[in-house]
């Protein structure tokens, strides 16, 4: 992202942010015009249309959610989020990723999940291994990464170190939240480019988890929740009070993961209903194809690398034919498994 055109584009968009920062309520509608001026129409086209619709309705729950980012987020963290997520991971990375796709004839993901848990187990990826993966990904046009696994907060120092080294990237961590303390939150404030996403398994979180949520909220750090549900536990998340509690605790988004069919899924209709009134961004992977652009697996927008270095198509498909310690990331994208996703329209696992 060091060419002159990219630098000019970035300067223009950061100038737009500084303008927005002075009076967000008045200037949010103008942000889309700035984005249109500096960014190709095929970048975030679906999301751009949704954003334009939101900022035109100042009395809507979505507009109020956007405005709350100025009262509820630390100023430097919010600025870094705009720079890394909106500019680096999308406005600048999208053309770079498109060029890589055309050059190499394979998918280049928008985001990669990194399973950095279980570091003590023999044969697992080291810090240098993960560092190499991120460097290779940036060269191809990926600047969004998620830490996941059994419990990535087993190695908080490594998480912060990777965020610090790759300051131009945006990171997210999927965690049970119980190891988040004041020290870790202060480190998040220092690096500025990490979003916490906390696993919620109960309608009412326990005291320990509420303490972590309180720390994040008081430090003005962005965070949300995620829920993995099936037929047995989905009733926990259909209650309107569940969504209201997330908002009360300070969460700005909730991600839902499930392989239930449309006929079995009780949550998705509730999500669609609550989107009309709740100040909470909700996305249901495999169901919200109008937002995600369809199945994201196999490097189309997303892929996953497990703790052994095996690259997998998605959360629901634990298959691999390449290891990133034996192959480059590009070689893994061009191997048969990922090329199947590139060459054919593989259905989302939830639709099988």
C-alpha cells in the first residue's frame, strides 16, 4: 500500500475522518460522498448503499448506533478503527486483493482467523509462524485478522505483540472474556487495533463476565458478542431481553453462527425483527447473504488457520490440504481444496 495513488487516497479519507470527527451528527451523511470520491464503486458496494440509507434517517436506531461511537469509544481507538478497518482493510486492500486474484487466479480472503490457543501443545504454530502468515497476507491484500481457538487469551502477550507489530491491520479476538482485566484493557488502548468479541452462552452472563464487560466499557474500548447456536440452545437467544442486555452492557454488535436450516432456525427471524429498533449490529453468517455477499468460505472473503498451521475453508468445514509452515499462503490458496471454492459455487454449510 505504499504507491502514490494509495497514499493520496488514504490522505483524502483521513481528512474526511477529521472533518467528520468535528461534528459527527452533522457530517456523517457527507462521509459517503468522500468515500465515493476516493474509492472505486465496486469496493463495499452493498455496505455502502446500506450506510447511505442509514445516514439519511437520523431518527433511526442505526443512525443512533453510529453516533454512539463518538461518545462510547476512546478517540484514538475510534480513529485507528476507521483507518485500519475502513481504509486499510477495505478502501486500499480491495484493489490490491483484486489485483492478486487476477494475477494468481485464486481467492484472496478479506479476513483470516488464526487459532493461537493451546500454545503449549507440541507442533503448534509459534509467534514467528503467525507473524509470517500475516506478512504474506498483507502482501496479497488482507489486513483483517481474528484470533480464535479454544481460548486465545491463554497467550495475551502474543496477541498484543502481533497487534503492535502489525499496527496497520485490524484485529478481533473471539474469547470467553473471563481473562480480560485492567492490564489487558490498557494494552488494548495502547495498540488501538484490537476488538474484543465475547462468547455468550447464557441469557444472563455470570458475575465474572459482567466484570470484564464493565472494564471494556469504562475504558471506552469497542466490543461485541458472538453466539454459536443449534436446536438445543437457540431458545436462549430468541428472547428480546437478551438483545437488550447486550446493549445495556455496552456491546455494539453480535455475531451469530449456526448450521441450522431456515426451517429450524428460530433466531434469524428475531434478528430481522430487532434490527428495526435495536441499537445493535447483528450478523448471522450463512443467513445474511445480502450483507456478506454470499458464502464467504474458501478464501472468497474468509478462511481459517488452525493451531497446527492447517488452512481450512471456514468455521464449519474442518478440512485441509495445505499447511502454512510447509507451503506459502499463496500456495495454499491455489491448492485443490481452495480452488474448488474459487471455481464453483459451493453452498453454505447451513444450507446443506
